[in-house]
C-alpha cells in the first residue's frame, strides 16, 4: 500500500470513528425529559393501601408514600396487586414483591425500581424516567 493511500484510509477512518462518537453523544443529550404525574390531595386521600398507575405503583405508608416502577425487573411485565396476600405480583412469571418493593420469590431476583416522588402542599408529584 502506498503512503498516500494509507493516509487517505487513516483520514476516512478517523472521520468515521469520531463522527460515530459524536452521534452517540448527540443521542445521549437528546433524551426526552422525564414525565411528571401529579396526584392531588383528594386523590391521595382515596388511597387506602396502594394505587396502581399506568406506569407506577404508589404505596401509602404511615408517613409519606413509596413509589415504584410498575414493570417487573425480570422481563418488564406490568405488575398487579394481590389484596388477599398484600403482595405485588407479576402475572407473567409469578414473581412476588412486598409493599416495600423487596423481592420475595420468582425469576426476577431484584427488588422493584424506586421512582422519585415529591410530596407538596397540593399533592404528590411522581417523576417517571
């Protein structure tokens, strides 16, 4: 290979490589903003033990609330609540979780993912990422 051909190859390779890295960073920077869901005080008063939102689970505690993703950590199935046993259960593979989000049994092997939430004067704001 001639020196000139090698330098052309090296130049095109460098442009392609650094262009690829730039596109990856652009994709990282352009992630959508987190979705925020607001539950008013009247909505919160209706919750006895647990509230199942479309994408989150809200558990009422003596002081405050716990919020978790409604997706099972195993394969992402939408979780349900079993009121008889007071457990959060995956309908796909029967993973079971406590109301504190702790893993009990099943193929999931991880606790539920916590979601940030802020209690305000007007209600509760849940931030979905």
